[in-house]
C-alpha cells in the first residue's frame, strides 16, 4: 500500500497536465513531443502491418523456435539470446504467422520511442536538440525496419537504453536509506541476467560495474550486493553459452569485416555511420557533427562518459575478434551516436543562447536535411521492407499446382519454403529437397532428378548466388520453361525437365 501511495504521489497526472498547459511554451513543446512520438508509432505500425515475407535469416531463426533449440549451437548458424527465443516461442504458440514471430521486435520498437526520450534527456539539455533527436530516432529507417523483422536488434537498442537509465537512477540511490542491501542485490540480479535478453548488454555491464566501484567507500555492502550476482553468473554464462558463438567458424567468417585493426578503424566507423544514415549516406557535416559532439561529451558531461565507456568496450571487443562492429549487430549504438550529434545544441560558442541554437540548427539541416525526405520515402515504401517474397509465389502455387507436379525449392530457398509449408501444407510426396542445400554449384540439385513438371522456387536473387553456372544456362540445358512468376526479388519457374 505504501508503494502505491508513493507511486500516486509521484505521478499526480492531473497536476502535471495542469502545470504543463499553464505555460504556453511548455504546452507547445509537450504537444510537439507527443506528435513526433505518435508519428514514430505510426511508422512502426505501418511497417509491421505490411506483413512482407520473412527472409532467410528470419525463417532460419524461426526454425530454432519451432524445433525448441534455444541454446547454441543454433540451427542454420544463427545467433540469438535465450530469453528472446523463449518469448518468440510463447508468441508462436498463438499462431504460426509473421505477426507472431515479429511481435517482440515490434513491441520493442514502440516502447523504445518513449524510452529514448528519457534516455536522451539525461544527456541533451537543449529542448530543441532533444525534440529533433527524438524526431530522427522516430523516422530512422533502420530502427523501423528492424522493428518488423524477427531478429533481436531493436530489442538490443531498447535494453541498452533501459539499462543506462536504470543504472543512473540506481547510482544516485546507493547512498539513500531507502535503497537497502536486498534491493541492491535484486537490481544486481536483474542486470546480471540482461545478457539472456540482449548480447550487447555485456558492453553496458562493465561500465556499470566500474561506476559502481566509485561508490564502494560510502556504500560497500550495497555495491557488493549489486556486483555479486554478475560475478557469479556472467563467467558461467560466457563459458557455457557465449564462447560457443565466438568459436563458430561460419559466424566468424561472416563477422570478420567488422573486426577492427589499426588499418581498418576509419573504414569500419564510416561504414557504421553510413548504415545509420541509410537509405542515403553519412555526409561530411554529419561526420564532423558526430566528432564534435563526441569531444563535447568528453569535456562537459560526466554522464556522457558512461556512453564513451560502452563504446570503448565495443571497440576493444572488436579488436579482440569477440564482437563485430558491423551493421545491424551494432544498431544498439545508434542512440549513443544521436547523443553525440545532438550534443551540439548544448554548445556555448556565443554568449547569446539563440545564436548557439541557430548554429546547431544549421548543422542539423546540413547533416539530416537531404536524408529526411529519402528516409520518409523509404519508411513508407513496401519495396524497402521486402527482402524475399515467397508468400506471394506460394499463393500462386496453391492455386496452380496439380497433383504429381514436383515442387522444388532450390538451395537457400528451402528453409523459407518449409517454414511457410506449415501453413500451406503442400503434399510431401511432391516436394523435392536437395540434401546438400548449401552447395554453391547449382547444377548438382538436378543430378538424378526424374523427368516431369517442376515448380522451381528461388527466394534469393539468383545473380547473388549462382556463381558456377548461370541460371539461364542450366535452365535451358535441363528444362523447358513454361512460365515464370516474379514477386520482388523472388522468382518461381514452372518448367518441364527434359534431360
């Protein structure tokens, strides 16, 4: 009861609303924040409802959920945190649909909007800067895209921000009488379990621990209670789970471009900035603004050093070939880079605050102006979200397929086909699966295959994968093509095998 009374005192919703709207400027600012946030929510709902087919990586991860494989090694060389897969399993029990599998990333994307505001408020003092940072966060194409993809990347963003905000509150409470040793132990347990939900939280935890040690003189027992669960759990978790990912040869080969060396520091960071700014690129002003904001963070704010500490551990892990600084795997750092960029609004170059704000606005326009239009166009264009479109082809196949005609999903397309066949339920006797389904020699699947009519399904752009023999060559050699169906990058051939 005491907790509820305190919560009621802290919220005081009616009084807060009255105080906001009693000041016209404050009311206008509040309305602007709400409108920006609602626009971000709309963009994420719109992308989610597009319901485009899941692509190879998504269905490969979904296969692990269906087969109840939650710990490494995961099937099809996938990687994902244990609790993310468990939550996905719970969602998949309701239906075997794209919406169910993508529900956790979708909710994470929605929740991340208000959390980013609270997160950014710790670092950006300027109200215009905070509003514009929220706007860019809401419309960022990559954040929206991964809010409707069955992968944990947006959840990583959310966990990073929540962990940072929660630790700041905890850090300031170590000396409080209300923060008991048992509460510290409870918080410590929560932080220790974060890697079960998000791998990149491992870069936040060491910074939290180092910061907590600064309080050890005044609150020794509380700090120890906070650190103890991680000291016990994390080494066990690393050697039993994480080490299996870091020794996976396939994943290491895929990640190698994200491992930093002294020669590749510049190109890797440039690639990250370009990724953050898609569908265009990181222009020179954006790069300068990021560097300038980084310098301001070092000089002005103690809190921002927390972010720099996280970045330092990420860079160190990349140097040690433990975690790649590559594209979506580094998406969780995007809020941090926004802080660096929009920290320019806190600059004090001129004595008058208005001149500083106008200069910051000019930098913002030059950094993001060209990108905003392209980003909004991408946010609303279904073509940008459709990696593979197998469901459209399977709808055609459901109506056109005749008994006795072979259905042959080609290598790298079979995983998606088998995933969606849980719904379409094509006859097993008509389905042909090539056993060595990762072969790059695309003539091999047809060795020994009987003559007859075939539905050949490709869910990946052929020009990306057919290296040994062109698609046209072996089709003309072995098949008489009757009809071709195309949906985005996916393709289906109705053909008769003549050799």
